[in-house]
C-alpha cells in the first residue's frame, strides 16, 4: 500500500480527505505511483504532470523521506519506506509568488 | 416571475448570485473552487441548468467543471487540450518564432442548441470544441493553421482567444477575436477562417491597417441582428454592419476610447455599453470616476451613466468578459471590477447598485434569465 499526500487544492479536486492509499503493481517508481493515482482519480490528470509529455508541472514538487525527489527520473525506484507504506509520497505545490 | 442568475468568475473562485425579476435583493453563493482562477463560466442557452466553468492555476493547470443543476453541484470534466497536428510557431514578444503552448481556457461558449456542445477559446490562441459535455476536447485547427498565424503575436495578457460569438441565423457562422491577432470569421462551422479586420487602424503596429495584428479586446452582437457587430479595440470603439467585412469607428464623444468590455442592450440593438479606461499604460478609470457609457444610436453619441457608481477615488478596471445583460424588460446590465465589486442596473443603466463589493478581482460576468 502506497500512501500519497496531495496538496489541499488537489484534495478538493479529488474529493478526498487526508492521505490517498494506492496499490502499485511492480516497481514502485514516481511514474508508477502517479499512474495509479490518476487511474483512481482521473480528475487529477493534467494537474500534476502534463497530459502528453508526462513531465512534472513546473510548480509541483515531489518529496519523500525528507528528500526532494522532484528532479529524479520518473522511473527511478522510490525509497523503500515509500514502497512499504512506512512513509508517504508527498505531492507539494511549490512556494511561488511574492 | 423570472429569476436572474449572475455567474461571476474571479481570481480566487466563482460566485453565483440570484435574484427575482426586481433585481434588488440578491443571494450570493461561493466561493466555488476557492483559491483557483475562474476565467469564465457560462450557462447553456439550450439548458440553463447546464453550466461550464474554466478553472485554472499556475500550479495545477487547467480544469473544466460542469454543473447540471444550475451550480448547486459540479463535476470535473476533461482538461486535455492538445493542439491538432503540427503545432507550429507564432511570434514571441521579441519577434522570434515561438511554439504554440497551451496555457488556459479564457472563454467557454456553449452551443445555442445543444447543451453538450461547447466551444473553448484558449491561450495560446486556438478554438476547441467538445460535443460530449466537456469530457473530451478537439481543436478546430483551421484557425491556428491560418496562413497568417505564424505572424500572430501575444498581447500583454498573452495570446488569448477571448471572444466567441455564435450566430442564430447562420448556424455555420462563428466569430472569434484574439489578442493581438484580431477578429476572424468562419462560415463553415469552424473548418476555415478569414480575418475580418478591414477598417481597423492600430497606430502601435508597423502597418496600422494590416490584415492581422490588431489588439481586439471584445466583440458583441445583438442576437436579432447578427450582421451588426460592435468592437472594443485596444484603442477605438468600432462597428461593422456587414458581419465584420468592414469596420468604422464609432468612438464619437467618449472621454477615452480605450477599454475592454462592450455589450448590447437585450431589446434595443442600437443601444451599446462600454466602460472607458484612461489608457493602455494606466488601465484604470479616467478622473477616478466609474462611468459606464451608453450609446442609443449605435455609437458616436455616448452618454455617461453614473447614478449609483462611485465618482471619486475609483481606480479599478473592468475586464473584457466582465459585462453582461439580462433579457428582462427593462434590460438589466451587469459588470464586475478588478476591485471586486459587481454592479447591477435594473433599468438599462440609468441607475446602479452593487450586488457585492468585496470579492476577489472579477474576471468575468455572465447573466442567465431563467423562467
């Protein structure tokens, strides 16, 4: 079971409270987690990564285990504590603005 | 008695305001989609309970919302706006080629006949259509691939397709306007397009009478007379009597002919409303006075409408999609300001009262007249 924490605006959009829990088959990578997230919550498609290029939107960041994973390869394995569900995968709206 | 529903998009959410036909007491709901920019929301003429909203943010991109119960509940629809075929380039601010990039939906125009068909005008400029109630979107690429498109250049607000007019008399006819490319017309349901900018003069561009390159801010028509168009250009208020084939200036005695919105009285096709703004470098009202100007002669002769509007220390703007009229008699006129006020007139502009005063900056105002 993978735990994902969404930013407030995306929780509202997906109509969820608190963490999202997902089953991910095979390797637990950023891409696999986001694929599973979007499969369960189609309204999130296009809000975290581009529909076509699948690239992370500029003002969205990914964290886990106190590390910024935003610029890691989407196919890199996520830390073991994320894969086991001990730690959540955090989708964060970047602090941007004045 | 009829009900009036005003749909207001702001920088931080949507608000719905309802009143009876007297238009004195209002119920306000919202913010809907709080914290998100709502560039536009509009109801279907074929089913007034069907509403569409464009919700966006710099963080999370574009979202389309749909309501089937007049705004009580909403469901998230498709947000995949992919240009059809080769994307191509337009000119960037520095004059270099720049690839088309989708940024947001500026305007949603539901079909006159089918609640499930809706058009979307987007930045970078293109026209999309959904025929399944907003689940999927398909570009009408004939506009973006017009021979002039590689020379289009964005205005200060981006290269947005902000105006879509549908013609009840000619179902195959669509008018659009793009900043800063100009106005275009299709007579074959969006398959092919031609610029309709003859008569426009823009001193700010290298060739003031060029076929394209004009910063058209808004176009309005009266549904009973769709060949007559009124335009608020960057500077100049214009009129066409031949569906845009030619234009003539009707700024007349306006204190300034810069502005954004323009609209036409519901029952008097020669009665037109604008809100003059001081200049393109200041973007606020002249003399600190909020004045709507009305022409009852189809332009040239304008009168200020001030009763109930602040006449000192007012420096707001009224954006291009932030004015609308209802269909009651006398005609109601509505507009919203960048200062968060939404004003209503129940007597065709003779007098005004605020519905609300302290919303986030208002981007768009639409009105529904419900039986």
